[in-house]
């Protein structure tokens, strides 16, 4: 399993060889092709996942169209966490934007890690705190920043990966039409 993720976990809390063995036994490496659905509308989320390679997006349906409202890039975690915690069907889906490789841990397995690993709870809590902070920052940005600022931030944070995203997905993510994004791109680029 990826030593890259052990290094990421070590940034959160020192992971002993014994703790790593407890976790790595339960991590599954899974690959999805571009446009493949990772979590369908109405399904119950059973995993917390970590992006090794590629980009995933969250979408919801509006007027029969998928609208992108979140992206996750390499070295980030993702989950339909409300569904994961409450064991309820999700109202959105998660899809591979590019070919994707993820590591994931199931609901049952993460509870085993909590029991068997001294740092498992700490790492899981910090991952969830990171998801929450990203959510709040995104919401605040949508409420306080203009579209050009949101687009510039996306370019700043993920310049190479943004080149792989369809313009319609970027536009829906920053809350504007593709035509408005074209005008912003002429200004910014």
C-alpha cells in the first residue's frame, strides 16, 4: 500500500509500524475510469476515501442536469460523510473526472481501526475536521467572494489539474454559467 499515505498520516499523528499494519490491512486500492460513478445517487456511503491519482467531483441534479459542487484532488480525502455517518441514502453522487486511483476504508473497518489502533481515532478525527474546514471555506467563498476570485483561487491551488476539468464543471463549481466563465478567463488568462 502507498507509503505516500503513511507519510500523510504521520503529518497528523505519529504512526507506529503496529498502527500502520492495523490500518493498511483495511485500506483497499481501487481504480475508476474517467466518468465512472464512484457513489450513485440514493446509495449509502460506505467508505472514506483518499485520492492517490486523478480528480473526483460531487454533483447534484438540478433541472435534470448534473451540477458540480465539489472537487477532490490528489492527496485529499473525500466521502459523502453525512451518508456515511447517518447510514442514509445520499442526495448527490461522486464521479471520477479523470482516471482515478483511490485508497478507501469501509465503515466497518474504520470502526475496527478505532478499536485496534492507538492513533486511528486521532487520524480519522483530523481527516473529518479537514473535510469540515474545506466545506466551511467553500461555503464562505460562495457567499463572500465574486466568481473571478473563486476562479483565481482554484487556478492558484490546482493549476495543472484545473486544465483537466471541463469548463462547464468549473463554471458550475464556482457558481456561474459557462459563458460567464469564458469572460472571466479572458480577463485572468
